[in-house]
C-alpha cells in the first residue's frame, strides 16, 4: 500500500485493486512454521475517501464464497459495533476485539481481521475513517483452498526442498529478477543475508537459477569465516554486530567460528 499511501490523505474518491509482491524479513526466525514467508503476494483493494466500508466487506464475502471458503470456517475480529453487525448479518462468527486497530505511524484506522482457525488470512482497515485498505495473503488463501497444514505443502512450493531453502530461494529469485543483487547495504544486504542462510540449510543437490551468485557468496562466506576464526577467542563475547561490521559474518554464522 506504500505506493498509494498519499491518496488516502488526498481523498480523491478513486479506487484501486492490486496483486502486490511483498518482501518481509523482520521475522526470519518464523520462516518454516508453515504460514510465514519472506516473499508473499498480497491481494488488495483500496478506496480513497469515496468508498463505502460495507461494500468492501461484501466484496470480500463474495470472493471468499467464490473460493469456497465458507462462513462456517471463518472467524472475524472487528473492533467496531457497526462492522460487527455487517459480518454477523453475512453469517460469520464474530469475536469482538476493541484493540483491533491498524496504523503504520502516519495513517491508520479501525480494523477487521479475518481468520481461518488460528491463521490470519486478511484484514480490512477503515483508513482515516473515510477510506478502505483491504489486504488478503494469496499464499494463505491457497493453503486454505487446498486444505493443507502448511504453505510449503501447497502447489506453490517444491515439496522436495527444505522449507527455509524453498522460501529463501523464491525470494532471492524475485529480488534478482528485479535487479537487486547481493551486497552490503539496504535491499542488497537482504539478498545477501538470504543467500547466506540458504547455505546453512541446503544439502548441496539443489539447483537454482542464481547458482552463480550462490557460489560467489559461498566463497565470500568461507573467506570471512576463515579470517574470523583467528580472532574468535579474543572477541567471542562481542555482539553479532561487531562480527558483521568487521568481518562480514552473519549472526547465523557465528557458530561456525567455534
């Protein structure tokens, strides 16, 4: 939604739909749990000042119905009594949640979170009280539609790969296709870190379209580990940031120095 953020303030009355590619690395330790991904696609629809929030709820009710995700499978957490009445009328289980408010620090609004079991599949935000920001995760919808227990069991992923390798390789492929090569800063550092993490989990038999970058990263990793071992005893109590800034060694790689 970052690309359309300004329009919430302008309130031009327009509407916008999207299938947006997203990369999130804030919770890398959760990758492999069956629902979290570093790269995912978000189905969204937005209205800017002229949209009716009830229309957005009814739109997603119709989409969930078309996907055969029935009301009896879904639980909704709305924060406002008005929104609760709409969902209830449509036949959904409603769990009141007055704390269900979304904000990114500059814009926000009352929210309705949509769950299947314990899995959140989407949310609808009444942005600034006059607009709508609706997002549903495509991979999680596929998980529910295919009746799987994990996104890595769905038709989106290769079942022969370790889940972390499968997730990271998919993200890296998307980054490289968009011109983001491994590096030491910003998005390039994210790409490098994911490459380094793949080295920990792959068994050596996998083949990827970015094998050249992976081989180069393996050589860089081996050199930095070799150099770091010479200083391990003296600096082993230093924070992980020291090892990255001094030797280019990722936090996940520190155990290789012991």
